[in-house]
């Protein structure tokens, strides 16, 4: 039975759980709210079947009510994916925390604990191979149709496919002479951002505007026309990619999100710093950005050789050149600079303590002496 045709949940605890879900999902997307409702239904159906006498929040206990539900969920046939189990446990913990706050029952917040939530499986980055990337881009350019331009835009901006479906018709912004950026609207993490693009990528947006003019659907302010819902548009684009991969003899398991992984890896290899890459992808957590980046052995070797040839964090070298010995005030200043540099190097080799403090004071005195000598030299 489809979820949206199921009858309303009949359980004494259902109203309290529904109010908690409404409070939590005030600023979340409809899909997030739907996941919370699925968790509530799953838990309350289990509770009604196994413990029909539990009709109030005061009767809920970690053992057996919660622990048995967790065990049954993990032992389900066919087995649930680990990510699904994690999502349901996190959702139920959030609901109990909300109920603990609204009903003034602190014990509810401790029903689901951190140790109950399994670890997220380590997902390896999934960028396209160089051959796949080249073949797909060439095919998209050759076709030059709506789907091809959409996926070229995904490849050169790192957007999620859902964000691309939400782009406004005026998403292209000029930020300077021959400088462009795309305004990405509120997305998965409720954040918006500006993604810089080159003039070639700006032409892709112009082409998509042209296709929008040709579409018989009335203007709705979006760059891409929706034949029905947003989900229908995303499914249509996924089917297009599937057909292109099949025509090229590539793996038909390639998904649109791999273009985002490829973009992230390309940006990092091009020299983009990690904080900037986080901004480009719209991430709040660096751990999430690391999941998108493919660091191969060749990348490690290149960075190692670069660090050896152009070190950035070695001890600072004295600014003055002492190849030619100078006399007078200049020679005295050179000698003091060499002494001060030697003190800095020696200080770094010492552990923290009184010795380092004494050397710091001595270095400060040398700085003052150098300043006085420079004044005498000018007079």
C-alpha cells in the first residue's frame, strides 16, 4: 500500500508524536518531514502490536520498548540498509528530545543513546574516470540538447541535481568584466551560495534559457521547465543520463551525483584550497567535503615533491645576505640579525619552559638594540 494512501495512525501516543514532528520539521523540507513520519509510524505500529498497554509517555522505557524495536529493525527481512537504520534512530532520538522538552520529562531524552546508532559506512568518493568524463562531455556537446546542457552545467559547477532543478531563470549573475557566477538557491542544507563560473559555462545557462523559451509550458520563474513535479524532472534527467551511458557503452550505473564528485576532485587538484572547496560545494562540515574528494597516489606524490622543493613552513631565513661582509653599523646589524636567527632556531628545539621564556626575552632585547643601532646609523 502506498504511504500516502494509508489510513491515519490510530494510537494514543500519535498526537504527541505528530506535534513533535511538526515542531522539528518547521524549517525542513517535505521529504525530511516524510522520513520523520515514517519513523513514527514504524515505531508506534510496533508498540501497538507488542505492548498494547503502553498508552502514555510515562510508560515508555528504554528496556524493553526501545531496545527491542532496535533489535527487530536490524533483524528485519529483507535487511534494512545501515543508512536507513541510522536515519530512523536519529529521527526517533530527535522526537524524544522534543517530547522531553515539551512534556518536561527529561528521561525521554535518554531513551535513544549515541551507542545505539551504528557508524556510517565509509563511502568512497565516486568521481568519474578520466575516460568516462571525456566521453560524456564530448557526447553532451555533440547532442547540444536540454539534457546535455544540464549535465554539462552540473559538471562545471558541482551542483546537486535537485539544486539545478530549482535554479531560477535569472540565476546567472555578472560579478565583473567577463566574470560570472550562478546563484544556487536554498538546497539540501538550507543554504544558498554563489558559484563562480567561466564564460563557457555561462553560455550553458544561455542555452538552457533558450530551451525554456521553446518549451510550451508557461513561464514559472525557473530555468528548467517541470513536466509535473520536481521529482518528475529529476527522474527524466536521470533517464537521459542512463540512455547516454548505454549509447556510449559506459556503465549504466553512473549517477548524476558523480559529476559533483568529479568537480570537487578537479577543483582540489587545480589548487583550490579546502575551505574554498567547502564553500563551492555548500558544505558545513569538512568531513562531508572529504567524502567528495578522490586523493590518489599520484596526488600524494605530487604534493610531497612540491613540499620538498618549495617548503612553506621551515624556519625563517634571515632577510639580509651575508655573502659580502660589511663593516661599520651595517656589519654590526648583520651580525645581530644572524645571532637573533640562531636564537629563534635554537628556541624551537627546546620544550616549553623557562628556557624558552629566557630566550624570548633575549630576542626581544636584540630587537630593541637593532632599532637603536638603526637610529644611530641614520643620524
